[in-house]
C-alpha cells in the first residue's frame, strides 16, 4: 500500500492540492515533508499528535520529515481557528516551550542519521529585513484573497477584530515553506484543515518564486461523535507531558471516549493494523469495553511507554475495586483538609464550588462509602499507611495519602 493510500485509509486526509501529482510524487522516491508546531505551551497535546502520527506513517514509508518548531511564528500568533487575539508570549517563554516540544517530537519521529530533521523557524524569521521581506514576499500576496479565507473572514464577520501582526502570519508560514524548499528540498506540507489557506498560500509562493511544484495535505479537525472538539476535557487540553496530565489520566481519557469513536481513534492514534482494528470495531454492547481498553493501552504506551501503560491499566483495575494502591494517581495532604478542597486540588473537580455541588448531589465516595456532608474534613490521622481512595462518579479516583 502506498503512503497516500495508507493515510487515506486511516483517516488522515481531508484536502490535498494536486492529488494525482502528489500520489505520483510520493511513489517515485523519497519526499521531504514538514509540519509546524508553534510553541505556545510547554507541551504538545492530543490535537498536535494527529499530524505527528501522519508524519510518522510517511516516515515509515521511507519519506523524510522536518518538524518545525515555530519559535518565530509563535511571536506573531496564528489566527486560524481563533475568535480572539492570542496572548503575546515573551522570547524566553517561547524558547523554553520550544525545547520541551523538541524533546517530545523526538519520541515519535526518527531524527538520527539524516532520517529526519528538526528546525526552528526563528533561525530565519527573526533575522529578516522587513523592507526586503515586503519587497520579495509581501508583493506576492493579495489582500483581497487573504480576507476571503476562513481564518480571517470569520474573525471579521464576528467583529472580533484582526491585528496587523496576526495578518502577517500567513506570509510568515508561507515563507517557512519556501525557506524549507530552498534549504532542504521540502515539497510537501501537512497540517490540520484549519491550516489549508496557509498551506495553499505556501505552495503557491514556491511556484511563483521557483517555478517548481509543492504540495499540501490536511488532516480533518477531529470532533467526537457528539460534536465536541477532540482532545478537550472539562479540565482543559489532553496534554502529552506527564507533568501536565498523568499517564493514568491520559489512559482514562481514551478509556472513556464515546463508543462510536473507538474505531476511528484506533486508526488515527495507534499503529495497530487495519485487520485488527476491524475486529475491534465489530465489537458491540458490553464487549466494546475490550476495544476501549486496547485503544487506551496502545495510546498510553505510545506517549508514555510500556511500563506507564501497564501501571495505568493496574490503576484502572484498582479504581474499580476501590483499592488504595500505588497504581492510582496520588494526592498528598499535609494537614487536615476539607473534602471539597482536596477534590479541587487533586483535579477531581474544577473548583471548590463544583466539588461542593458534587458532594451534595451524592457523587463522591470515600472508600466506596458515599459522603453527603459538604463540610466533611479529611483528617490526616485517618489516612493510614496506604491512604484512602476518593472517587467522583464512576470514572475519576485518586489515592489520598499523608505527607
């Protein structure tokens, strides 16, 4: 199976420029391709993982990835998919975030011996001469055409405004593609479908400046069967960094996705072959739990490693059994603490007021006993050597231990 067909069968293809030409291009030799990741946080999240998985499949087919960490574009802010201006980040924050992202990308892509490259667009964007850039690159862009693109049009239609610095973003991302083409022979850019306008603009810029063909391919913006944005929870993004989201909670996220999403997520977020995925997709009723367990284990192993995945499995079993084992995520108390404060601090509730509401509605248990008193205090002396298990509903639990 060729690389493009693999991506298509697994659900990674939304739009393609010059589809037949790209298929031939990928079939006729090693192609250098890239995706960009702006370091607006110190971790990738599940949304970023989608293009990373697509990059990995292309690398497995023999093509060469370039992972571009946008140390330069992060200073501008991408307006795509945003209804308001991004918060401006300092150079130091961007540099710190970029280092963290580079380490994470190395978990998924092989950068050894020329198999792949990593670049930071700050190395060419921050040194640009503004007047020269406008004369060489700005002249190639039509303001009328840019304003017709969804990323800009929606902002203006919703009266959210669009800063001039954001308006430059498409020029900078297009210039990235041109620079990567000149430096490394890069001929393909991939990314989420919200990047379609920027990707098309970049491939068009390469054609205008070099006379050569370059291509774009986007992945769908993933939503759940109920229409929610994939990778978002009540507590925020599903981060890949274990310091932001524990492997246990990462496992639980996948274990608790909607039944209708299991097959699609197995194709996108695991490397299981399609025949095995078809077997799991065929499960129904209570048996769908097996497919979810496979999905949760495989995704957790991919991001956090084999040992962490097995611990997450053991922690899930302990949660069901109500046992206070080390496999459950732990929260340390240093003094007698109100239950509502412990729930909020341990991440089982978004706030103390929400925690109070959960207790009052009967949704909180300690050692499998329902707690109805919203003013209940967890006494440090009651925790014992192994701690206690506090549960919220059927899907959240933490082991409370003493310092």
